[in-house]
C-alpha cells in the first residue's frame, strides 16, 4: 500500500455516507469507534504508551512548585462572554459586572500565592485568553502591572480580542499596558456563516476593527479563521484567505471547525444533517491554504498558522512551561500538567479560603513528558533533536524508533543534521491526529471539568 492509498483507506474508514440518509446515531457510533481506535493505536503502539493518561484530584503534597522551570510563561483565563457561541468548547460564562469584579480579585490572590515560587524565575511571556478577556480590560490593568512590577518579566504580552470590542479607546489602553500581540477572532468574512456560528458581528464590523488595529502598530496581529464550515466551498475559503491577506497582519491562524461532542454545534450538525468536507477534502483545503499563503508572502509557521516573520508569532500553546491563572486554566512544568477548577464560583470561593484552585493533576512519567513535548513540536512542524537531548538526555530517534520509522516510511518527515521536519503529508497526518486528540481527549477532560467542580480521578 503506497502513501496515497494509505490516506484514502483512512478516509474511507472514517467517512460517513454523507449523501443519501445522512447521519444516524448508529453511523455516528461506528465512526466514533473507528476514530477512537486509531487514537488508541497511535498512543499504544506508535508512542509505546500502553496505559491511559491519568489525572487525580489535587492535594497539597502532589505538586512540588519549586520545580517550576527557570524560564516559564503565564496564561490568564478570563471566562466572561456577552454571548455564548454554540461551537465553543472553552470554559466560559455570561458576563456579570459584580462577578467579574470578584473574579479579578481572585486572579490577584492566585498570582500572589505563586509569587514565592516565581520571584526568581524569568517570566518569558504572558497570554490572556477566554472568553472575551477585553471585557475586563480595566481590571486587567492591576493584574498586568503587578506581574510586571513583582516578577522578572521581559516577554511579550498577548491578548484575544472580539471584533465588536475593538475601539481606539480599548487599543490605547492595551498599548499602555504593554500588550504587543493581538489575536482577533474573525472566523470568516461571510455574514451568513458568522450568523450560523453565533458570532454577534458582521463583516463590516470586522473591517472596521482591522482598520483601527492597523493604526496602532502592534508587534503581531493574528487573525483566526475557520474552515470546513457546513456548506462552505473551496471558493469561499480562498475568498476568506485573500481578504485576510489584504490587511497588514503578521499571522494567520486557520483551522477546521472542530465539532466537540459536548457543544450544541454537534447536535445542530447531526439533526440538520449538514454536510462538510471529508478528511481528504480537508487535505485539499490545506494545500490551497499553502498555495494562496505563499502567493501572498506568508510561510507556514505551524500546522495551523502562517506568518511573515518567525519573530512575530502569537503562540501560547507551544510553550514548554507555563503557569495557568484563572478558572479552567492549565499549567505545565517539570513532570506536572494540571487544571484549575472550571467553576467560577468555586474558583472564587477557594481563593477566599487562601487555597490554590487546582482541580486535577497529571504527574507525568518521563515517557509521558517526552510524548507531550513531541506532540507540540509536531504542531510547529519542526522537531529539534538537540533540544530533546538537552531536556531528556536521550536520543529521540532511538527512544521513539517506531514513530520516526513510521514517519519516514510514509514520507511524512525529512531529516537534517539536527532537526526533523514534517512534510506536507506529515503535517496533514498531524492535522488529523490533533483533531482526534481534541475530540476524544480534550472533550472528555473539559466536559467532565465543566460538569463537576472537583474531580477525584479521570483517565484519558
């Protein structure tokens, strides 16, 4: 079987009969079982991890905060939104002024509780996401200034922004706070598709926002665009691309609509029998994105991002170490990966009791940590063999022989002296794996965290 036949076979196995009778529950169960089987095979055989990833309820002795890396980032989660989009899987609640004030006070308490562990660390970056974090721009003034004043901070500050929130007053405030990276959640330049996604703005609102942003000369302006929306055509996607690149942006983040089973969007698509591109269709989309981006002077900087300069990137998820502040925020350092409680009321309550709001902890084995590191380096499309050896004192190709033999045999990677690069086919394969990771691991983790404020144990 050659590589094209391999991809086609996967697509045939995973594809429902999208014409004729559409999605029945039996068909959904069959496809979900097939996809889950592939992710399990990847975890057990390719990565050599036979047991599941285990998270256990937090207790004080579980995490040694002295092991926080010398160079680490901070992420702050602001869960408040004026309206809830039906596709969004992230931790969010409707905005309430008094609750937002209490939440800011709790953010400050949590940051101060970490101070003794972070005071001698180099804080390399600060990202603020949500939700709609700019709803709390005045409250964030205290939070950001505290971090800059009390810690060794010398990095970029990035924030997500909603198109209708953009004003010259807001942008001036962000600039004065030292924010130099913006991520604007556009999603599409099609009014009908924006309405379907539950976005409360029009294409004209996006254009007005971008015109204002251009005047402020931010170090990096990133635009988020979604593909494979129900009913969307290749021509629609190319039109969105060319519209984005007509503006003076530094980075495009472009990814398929990932339908998390826990979101209302899953039910909407199933009940209305809405059609979307197959896996092979998504590969065609990725190739078109590559082509148009190159024509416009943008190079691929990760699986789902394109940019003009490596120095001007908005990237919070690929950091090797970070501390998460806020309800639902995650932290990663040493052998620890943990999540705060998603419940805003419980988050505020435990901090009023001077306790950290950590919900569940995955204490990673060395192999799990290596797998986690490789996963996010694959997202970048580049694996630095020397960096791996420095972190783990092991030869990456010997440690993961089966994985890299697999990538080589199917022409998914190419190798230079000290780096391994994913090819076009390799990036498509990762694109597929990342989607399944989101649907079968993150969905279970986040849905469980939203249903229960404090979890005893969960396996993925």
